[in-house]
C-alpha cells in the first residue's frame, strides 16, 4: 500500500493536521515539515485532497489493527471500554477543534472514508463489545444491541459539533470522557457498576 517512508510522512502529516487543522496547512508547509521538495511531495500525491485521503486511509487502517489488539488484550468487556477511554483521551486532547468540520466541508472523499469506517468496522467493534459484556454479565441484557451501538457512535461524533460544544469553553477531552461514561452508565448491570467502581477507585 505505502512504503515505510511514505507511512512516516503520512503519520507526521496526521500529527500536523491534528495540531494545526487541515485548511491552514499548505502544501509548502507540508513539504517543509517533511524536509522534502514540493516536486517530491507531488510525486507521492496529486493534490492536497489526495494527501488528506491518504492520511485518513493510513490512520483508519492503523486504528483497525489497534482496536482488534485492544479487544484481545482486555480482560473483559468493561476493561476494553476503560482502555478505549484512556487511550483516546490523549488523541482528543491533541485534536484541533474544527478538524471534523474541515473534513466534512473541504474533503468529502476523506469524510466518506471516515463515515464508512464508523458504520462498518467501528459499529462491529462496539456491537461485539456490547454482546461480550452481556455474556459476561457486566452489561444489562434488556436493551437493543443494534440501536444502542448506533446511538453510541452517533453520540461520539456529536461532541465535535461546535454549534453545541464550542471550544472554549468545552474541552474535547472532557466531552469525550463525559460521553463515554454516560454511555457506560446506561448499559451497566449491577455487577458491572460494582466492577466499574472497583476498577476506577
């Protein structure tokens, strides 16, 4: 797919997008940050839109691998959710507030990639976690798994809507933590609540 060098470039650019936003970063800025000429950069990508697409493509591929490893190493469904919260807080802290809006408005192909990932792979991860938690007794067994998974994913993206949550005063990591804990509290069984209390105390 990408060479090792190209993956390094894309990870570096992803960091810049997260910190500075997408729209404000020019191709001159990108070439300078990578320490390469614009000619070399344009041998790799056709345009800025193509660059954004490639950044998202690599990022989502790596997220798929990370999510699968996380589920395997978690002791149980609740442990998996707590690891997700811990590992994603730092990403949310580093993310420039309007990056989701910029993808929606200026880079529709990349946005569609993200939507496809959310509705496909991410939906499966959330659903698998819900079913695992029900089997293990940490989650209630009286809710619709399909609807709950979709509501959770919709809520997760809603925290980036600045018409509701402008930054400031709302901090991304606070919104993320509150949304995740609200979700957890809505699905936990009595056993799950006791386990959560023990895990976070």
